[in-house]
């Protein structure tokens, strides 16, 4: 088709040197090279070929090439270095497996040969002047995906294939390849012609017999073939415009291929495309030139689409980068212009201005020493570089220091009545706390100003210590800030870090002042009895300065390093156990004890506060639920005996959640019923019409039968009218009646409320947790009820004593029940005191001297300690010794000495509440606790017979003599 002008002389060791091409180039090559950027320069090295035609008219040459230039000279068309014997003489060749792509005629391909025997055979063939081998594409494994690129592990497994196994994995059609060079294990191959494997000759290295394949005959003048080839060339031209890689392929290809015929054009397009190996192998195996051109056209079209996508991606990225660079340059220019015109200042000037503007309104109220530090730091900031670390430290320091509310106070409320209403609105009871806050307000009103105080609220969990703090702040019209010190082990949390540390921050009090914006907030320090102590210091000692009224006027934070006035701050601390607070810290606080709530108080709290809040939270209306007083009382006594109301709140929430679920389910059932009823009105109407019509017809027949024939005609018209009126009236009346009945039924279902009573309380909260603390209705001999105090409130405590054995001189006492050291000492004292009293009362009774006794305090799993059970133990021992039970419904508490004196105890309210819960009628307290009992609310003392004693003999008379006199009566 196209002629190749080559050199007449051939050299074996070097590539062929070609003559320069004529000015009139081949139309195909001229088209490709002009659009692809190929050079027309002649070269003496590399064996470069140029295509030319005898005609000067390139357009006509494309059409007439097949007629004027038949392929009559094969030697003229071949530009590959010839060898002897000729390539077509090789019918047995070494088989080289190709992993990734097949080798097309006219193309170079480097192949790595890992098999040493195969490599040696190739080297030997090249040295024998027979540098040819067969290159065959390797088939994929059956389960492999041909579109997925194989990994190095797969390549290693391919290199391990030998002999028959390798032969079965090779495609039948391959390429006769000339061995151009060998460098180590890399073999450079040049494709010549197509081969087909016929049989295997040897296995190691794999040698096969081949047949040389030729293209099928085709008509060079066929318009379809020409059109297809021109479309391939046109597509290649478009791709060459965008891909420099393809231009390199064209330059390399023209060095080794002579005539650019239709078959070679198809091979060229398929070889340089990015198609997968199976598609390329399909082109290699196709011997029909037209079909091969069609396959190649599909591949180059895909390459064209890929090139377009690549170009669009590159263009989008370039636009994005150039746009960002342009914006950056414009912004920098704008900054420079504004700075020159004075419209904008630099960062340091802006920061300095911000800090000065922040401190200016407070300059008159700010202490002079703080103003001096601020001015010095601002001057220092101007001298520092913005990139230095000291600059950021100074900036943060000024940010904190200028943000503090120096001299800014909130307007306090001195209205005692308003404060009383606010406190009562939020909390029921807590009279001592409310009274103390009202006293604080009254003092502030008389003085005209208020001072800070340190109040500590102590009591069991759930009694409202933390929540009352927020109510106090609202009553005083002060800002509220809370922080917990439970488990706090770092002093820096209280007093701040040094500024030199990375990430340094002020302490909690400085953070508090910045957050609230006033210098007189109410600060709630929660869980102060649970302070920790670690390697970073003792926070309890750090709190000494904070909570000391004489020192906190000049509180020094490590970060700010300037004195701060905290004398106007009202500190409210909370604690469960006051004894856990260090004594120096406790000495600085005014302790207000909050005891547990009794049943009546819990009823009020549950009804007025908890139930209302929970009902709103659950979205339930008051008319939908009714919780009876009996249910609440049972809930308090059998489920929530704790001193606080937190557990009671949880149970009430549990009840209302279950009620909400019931109401939702009930509403869904009602909706389903209404929707079902709305589907039947038409059917009901038809039935009612038929019913009315039948009734009228029956009446008409009766009338007709009982009348004369002449009257029938007149009557029939009247009957027809009456029939129509009656049927419509009856149907309407039936519909109205049915709708009213349905509305009543739905209304009844909707109005039905959920009733929670004592009988169904277990359905909502489960089985009762607590049972009666009272084990005995009438305590037997040797058993006495005592009263104990716990962190959860008060409880009753039984002291049980029994006789183990009697014998001369066996008087001993065994103790069980997890008793602490103090309680064990109380038991020994009680044993001594009871022995002395028995000797005095019954000198002849040697019970304690000859009896081995066992004293137990249930429950055994609960640790117990304290001296207040001394009188109870003494009474238990005497009851066993005299074989007399104590008075019914009697409970006692008090520490006893060796001389029988009764010393005061703590937790009077809690113990009184525990006694009422156990239905105790008579209580014995030490005389020193009379004032504590008198301060109790009347509803706590109601119905109790309380005796105050100084000496144990008074208890003896109350416990035994009264019982003896009653028995005598």
C-alpha cells in the first residue's frame, strides 16, 4: 500500500542506515506526524524509516495506493535486521511466557526471565546466530479477575510454572520475537510475526513446535476497510494531540516497521492502547484484517474517551490551583494597600487595642497594682515578635487578666419575703438551711452590703444539698457556679499552673469569675469531703486560702500572679460525712446539717415536686393518671427508705414511664378502632335503608289487604310518600344513634385514666426491696433495740446476747457482727457495767462470773462502729442475766461509761426518724441531747414518748422496773 525507501546496503552489527525521504511523504505518515508532532529529520543512528509515495498528491495516494503500489517486494518492506536463516524457517522455538500483555509485531518488549535454564538457552540461541523465540501470553487462573492487576505474589507463582503445567497455561497464538539483547535476567524482544503452538517438544526449558500464521486475504480497495482504517487514523490523530506517550510510541514504531499497511495499522493501535491483555490477545489472534481493524477501532475510541477525561481532570485541578494562588496574591496585595493607607493595623496593634478597649470601662474600679501589670504586659507585647513563643504566652495572660470582672457586682436581693418564697418554691423542709440564708440576707440589708461566707451543707445523698445551692443563688440574685472537687488530686486545679508551662491555665476560681462576669457569685464546691491527694500536692491545703475569710481577699493564683479579691463570694460546700473533711478546712466553714426526710416530708416532696416534674417530663396530663396516697406511702416505706429522695424520684419516673407506655398503646388501639368504624358507615347506611324499606312494604301490604279495591289506588300514593319520608327519617335516626354511641364509646376509652394503687404498685416497680426493720414484735430475753446513724440516714439496730455455757470461772464475752474497735470497747465496758449492776441488784447471782456469753449485732455483713450502742449492750446483757425481757416498743441510744454515766451522741433526728419508721413508741436519749430533740419539727416528735437520762440506772428502771410493774398489775 505504501512504499518504504530503505538503504541498499545492510550491516549485521549495526541497525540499517536509511536514505532521506522524498518531500512527498506518505499521506498516512504525514497525517500522523504532522498532528502528532513527529520530526522529519533524518537520522543515521537507530534505523529510522520514512514512508513515502511516488505521487505528489497525498489525497489521491490514499485512495490509489492499493492499485499503484502492490505489495510485490517483501524485502523492500522489511526494515528489521535480517538474519540467517530467515524467521519463517524457525518451526521449533523456546516458549517465553508473557504475564501482562501480548507482544505485537514491530514492538519492543522487555521480559524478565527468572528461570536460569531458559535464560541460558536464550543466551545460547543468540550466540548461535539464531536469536528467535516464541512469546505467548499466559492465561489467567480460573478464579482470577482479568481486570485486576496481578500482584508480586502472583508473579512469583507464575515464574514457578514448568513444563506441561506452563504449556497448558499459554495462549495458542503468540508472536515470533527476535532477541535483541540480554542484560542480566532482562531480555529485550522485538516482535516479528504471529505463531500458533502445535505441540510441545521439551519441558525444561519449554520448547514448542509452531506454525507461522498469515493474514487472511482481503480486498485493498474495499471501501469498508478503507473507511475503518481512516476512522482509526482520525482517532489516533486526536489522541496524539493530547498524549505525548503515544507520540513516543509512533516514533519508536516507525524505526522498525516499513509499510504502514492495514494489518500493521490495526496492530499499532491495539499495541499502544491501554486495553487489558485479553482484548489485546483477541486482536493478536484475529487474522481477518477487517475484524482486526474493528477491534482496534473500539480500543482507540476508548483511549480517546480516557484522554478527554484526563484532560478535563487536569484542567479542573489547574483552574483550582490557579484560582487559589490568585486569591492569595490579591489578599496579600489588599493587606499591603490597607496598611499603607492606614485602614488596617497589624496583629500586634489590633491585639493591644482589643485589650485596652476591654479594660477601659473597668479602669476606675480595677486595683492599681493590676492596672500596672496590664500596662507592663501591653508594652512587652509590642516589643515581641508574633512568631515567638513568649508572644503567645503574654497574649493569653492578658486575655485572662483583662477578662476578669474587677469591681463588677450583681444587684443583690435584700427582700427576705421574696427569698423565702423562692426557697419554699424549690424545696420542701430544709428549715435550717433556709433560716441561715435568710439571716445572711437580713445582715446584708442592715449593713447595706453583703460579705462572703463559707457554708457547708452536710447530709446523706439525695437530700437536696446541691440543688439548694442553685435556689440560694436565685434567692440572692447572684450568679451561680459549681465545680466538684471529688477525687481532685492536683493543686493546680485550685490555684492554677505557672505561666511557663505548656498549656498553662488559671485555677477554678479565676475561670469562675471569667464565666459569671461578676465578683460576687455563689460558688458551690461539691463533694468537699472526697478530696484526693496525689503527687501534685494536697488540694485540701490549697483550699485553706480560698475558704479563709481573712485570706481570700488577696487570693493569689499561680497563673495570674496578682492578688484577687474573693471576699464578696458566697461559698457553699457540700459533704456527706463531715468527719472526712480535714480539721483545718472544717474550722473555716459553718456547717449546716441536713438530716434525712421522714415519711411525711417525703410524701409532700413526692406529691408537690417530684410527681409534677416527672409528669411534665413524660408528657402525661394530670387527668390521665392518679397515684393514690396509699401507693406513695407504700413506695416510700417498702422501696425508698433512704434519707434522701433521689431513689424515690427514680421510682416515680419508672412508674410514669410505664404509664406512658400504657397510654400510647391504648391510644393506638383507639385509633385502630376509629379507623375500622369509619370504614363501615356506607354499609350501615345501606342496611338501614333496606330495613326501613322492608318495614314500610310490610305495613303497606297489611293496609292493602284490609281495604276496598277502590281505596287501594288512593292509599297507594299516600303510602309511597310516607314510605320515602319514613325510610329517610329512619336511616338518619339510625345513623345519629350509632354515631352518638360510637362517640360515647371512644370518649369512654379516651377518658379512662391509669390508677396506681397499693394493690398494683408491684406491677410498676417490682417486688418490695425493704421489709420491716422490726424483727420482733416483743423482744425476747437478751434482745434490745438500739438506734444507729448511717450516711444514708438512721436505722434501728438489734443487740442480741445469748448464753453459750456455764461453769465455774468461765465468765467470758464473744463479739460478732463486724464491730469496729470503738464498738468492741463499748461491749467490754457494757459487760463490766452490767456485771456491777447485777452484783448490786442480785448479789447471790454469779451469772457473769460463770457464764460464757455471745453478743451479736445483726446484720453481719454491715460494718459497724461507734460508742452510742453502749447502753443498749448493757441492757441486753442484764436482760439475759435476769431472764427478763425489756419493755415493748422501746429503743435506746447513748454512750455508757464505767461508772454508768450516759454521754451524748449524734444523729438525733436520723435516729428519731428510724424509730418512727419501726413504730417505736418509747425512746431513751442522753440528757445532753435534749436541745437537739427540741429543735426537731413537731411532726417528727409527734406520738413519741422520749426520756432523757444521765445515768444508766434510769434506763434500767425504764426498761425493767416498768415492765415488772405492768406485769404485776
